[in-house]
């Protein structure tokens, strides 16, 4: 068996083992009590980032990348500030994490995002080999993980991501909804001013 084939077999076996462990963990209460406490804590960090975006007038989405219990990257939506259509919270956080590790692959890392990632970010999560994605609220428009496409559930890069949605869902949704509520209010008053 050639080296490349052996590597492919090893990667397949690793995936099967991960699936098996995930299946056990998913049915275990231990996982939930252990993971969920940490999940809430890191999602609060992502929410802090989302509020930083809101304060700049950006759609409030925040993300953090966590490795071995430590935040190694954080980011918030900055598309307007940076004049960069790729400056979504997840991309900014992934870039910082890769820089701080000195490695473009972030195996073993968990990405927390306040909103279900879009197609671009879900693709970047796969390319970065993120092990687990935790998000707050679904995005019925652009969500590409569960709502549309199921990008993180395919294994075309021989990589599968564990996905947990709905962490601090109400808070994550409220940050976005209150932003648009406020925006509608100011937009209406601006129109009123214009029309005298
Ligand atoms: Zn995105």
C-alpha cells in the first residue's frame, strides 16, 4: 500500500472513530453538563464581540476561536469599517487564531459564532479544519450550516465538523433584532426629516 493510500485509510479510520465518540457523547449527560457550561462562557465572549460590531454601526455578529480552553482568536463583523466583504466575524476570528498559532490549520479548535455561519464562513471553517462549531441563533436568510446547503456536514475535504446550534439563542437573536429595530426607527425619522 502506497503512502498516500495509507494516509487516506488512516484519515478514514480517524473519521470513523470521531463519529463513534461523537455518538457516545451525544447520548451522554456528562457531555452536556461539561460542554454547556464552557459553551455559555465562550458564547458570552462572542456576544461581547457582536456588541462591539453594533457600536460601530455594523450588523452585530461576533465570534471567538477556542483551543484547549483558551481564546486564540476573536472577531466581529467589520465589512463597512474595513471596506471588505469578507470581514465577517468568523473570518476575522479565524485569521487571528491562525496568526496566533502560526498555523493555517486549526485542528482541535472550536469556533463560537452568535449567528449560524454563511456559505463563505462555513467554507472557511472547513478549510481551517475547525473541529467543532457552536452557534447561537439560526440565520433563516444566509445560514449555510443547517438552514441551507449543510456545508459543514459534507466531507469533501475529508473533514467533518461537530455542530451545536442554539447556545444562548435568545440573547444572540435579540442583539441582531434590536439592531434592526433601532435602524428602522432612525431610517424612518430620517425620511420624515427629509420630507419636512
Ligand atoms: Zn459569514
